[in-house]
């Protein structure tokens, strides 16, 4: 038998987590598009600049309904060359754009989730 008070807190927490994750995904996608709008060619180690705009236009947020778990944030690009830019090749230095955003946003999201957990218990 479930406790109505616990069920209410859990319901609020689940809704808060989903909202935080959806909002963060959109924020990350927007920041990624901005990162990919710089001048081209970019310096090694910096995000790739805008040449044709295809990489920037390919930025997508995968909705939670299409994921195996609703707790993930999936922001992706969909070009033939995005991984070459991210990791580099034997003839080109890396122009990372996904890794740095993940490193930046992980603690931000963790902080937002911790605040939501505290607020939903009130």
C-alpha cells in the first residue's frame, strides 16, 4: 500500500526532473548552435566554425519519448563529418564541441537536480 504523501512528493520530483532535463537539453542545443556559428576555419582545439552551416543546422534534441530512459539528455549532430571534427584525424587537429559542453553542463544539471530534490520535499 502506498503512502499518499510519499506519492505526491515522488510525483512532484519526477515532474521537476523531467522539466529540468527538457530545459537543459534545449539550453545545450542553443549553446551548441551558437558555438558552431563562429568564423571558419577555426583554430585547432576550438569548436569548428561555420562553413556551410550544415553542422549547425543538424543539431537536434532527442525527445525523452524516443529514448530508452527519460533521464538522459541527448543533443546530437547528424552529419558525415561531425565525429572527425570532434576527435580530429591524422591530417586535422580536433575541433571539439560536444565534449566541452558535456563537461560544462554536467555539474550545472546536477546542481539543478539537487535543488529540485530539496524543493519538492518542502
